[in-house]
C-alpha cells in the first residue's frame, strides 16, 4: 500500500515494514512482524507520535522507546467474523476504532481504557 500525507511525505506499507520518503531517500519507520501487514486496513499517527495499526484481534500501536519502536497490542472483544477496518483520532486524543460486525470502540490513549 502507498499513500501521501498533507506534508507531501510518501508512505509505503510492505509485508515487513512501514517506510516513509520525502522524495530522495526512503526511511524505515517501523518493522512489522511476519504476516502482520495482511491485517492492516488502516494506519494513523496520533498526536502523541504513536503509530496505530489495525490487527486481526484489535489494534496495536508502536511508540518510540530508548531502543527504537516498541509494539503494544490492544485486544478488543470481537466476535469471530468481525474485522477492524478503520481508525480515527478526535480532537480530544481519543482513538476511535471502526469494525465490520462489532460497531465502534473508543480507546483513551492516555490510560488505555476501551469503551464499546
């Protein structure tokens, strides 16, 4: 997958990584686990600088730590045939997660609390 953002960066999602380029050089931003890219329907970068991606069981975010990006999974109570399809961050910093089959979830990014 490939997309452009409002600052003219080009983002490339491959099977093993998320990359960014401003035109002349390509930079790997995060490295994905094998097969993880198959379940990524959406990706956002929150105001806190976390990279949020959809997963098979919910969402995950990557945050920059002392040794590079660290992945944290948030499992959502999804029915067997449900899929996480989209992500959105509102003005208050809440992460909204849309699904096909289980409605909408809201994640409070500051404390990790999930509301259905």
